[in-house]
C-alpha cells in the first residue's frame, strides 16, 4: 500500500507534468488557451487555477505571450 507521502509525490509529479505539457501546447498554439487545453485534454478551469496559484507558471505564460507577440510582428 502506498504511503501518504508517496501519494503526494505522485500527485505533485503529475501536476508538474501537466503544467509542462500545457506550456508546450501554448508555445505551439502561440498562446491560444482553448486550443492548447483541448490538445492536452485539460479543462480551462484547471489552466486558470494553475495560473492563479503558481507564480512560476504565470511567469512562464508571460514569456509565451511575449513570444507570440514577437511572432505576430
């Protein structure tokens, strides 16, 4: 049986994996949230939760927005 610490580590790992996946999808879609979420099968509400609660995730989003703006110019 898995201990509580092991379950938390596994959950944390899955969340970090999902965050990396959505950031990559956002890079590929030039920051289009709905398309990126659809590609990796993530609810937009989860995306916005990550954005609100994780400063590093939010900072990465700003970098992607800057990249998308540079691409558009």
